[in-house]
């Protein structure tokens, strides 16, 4: 197993280099959208990550697969970076590079990540309302929502921004009421 410190030493330079490349070329937003896409593909198809991490499979085979999967979907500079990760035997860190890149991009552009959990899916108007309230609360220039559903909330919303949790769910209100009565 690879230690998290070792992974950080490998991941950070690649993520920082991609931030610099994206900023220098005026492609930071494009790279960010592409990184979201890559992370989603890796989440939806874990076997792709396992294939890329397999040390027995030759780099050329991995690069061909990356070309087939991502050539029409992501910017060519970013595709070349993925091939470089493959050549340097670092492609197994692709998911971590995506996460670190997006963290750095948010910090650079003063965007906060708000993890929103609701009992039912949110409408676009509700998402926009949450974005506006989070922007007022954090003084950020933008908000990226990451939504999830949890039917056990019964109703309302739980918003997590960094280490801060705002629980406006019915389940949370019932829990607080029970504590007051106890």
C-alpha cells in the first residue's frame, strides 16, 4: 500500500504543474471541467482505474486506452499530461491528481465546495438559492455544489463546507429537540 505522504509527494507536483499550464494557457476552467469529467469516469468505471494502475500492462496499451476514452472529451494538452503520467508510471495516481488539481483550482479562483445532502433531488432554482446563500456566508466568488440524496433526512438539507456542517434537515431538528427535552 502506498502511504499518503508518498502519494502527496507524487500528486502535488503534477497537480501544480497542470494548474500552472492551465493558467498560463488561459485554460484553467477548461482543465477544471475536464478534470471533473475524468474523475466522474473513474468513479463510474472503477475497472478503468484498476486497469491503469496495473503494473503488468504496458504503457503503450494504457496510452492507447486513454486516447480512445478521452481524446474526444478532454483538451489535447490534458490528454498529453495523462500520457506523461503513464510514461512516468504515475497513472495510478490519476484520481488523486484530479482531486488535488480541483482543490488548487478552487483555492486559486476563490471557489468553495459545498457538499449538499437532501432527502429528494434539488431543482435548479433550489441549487441556485443554496449557491447564493453559501456565497454570502463564505464571501467566496463562486460555489461548486456536490449533491447527494439521503432519504433518512426526512426533509431539509445538510450543507458541508470544508469542516463546517450546517444541518437544516428535519432529522437534525428532531435530534436537537430530543437533546433539549432530555
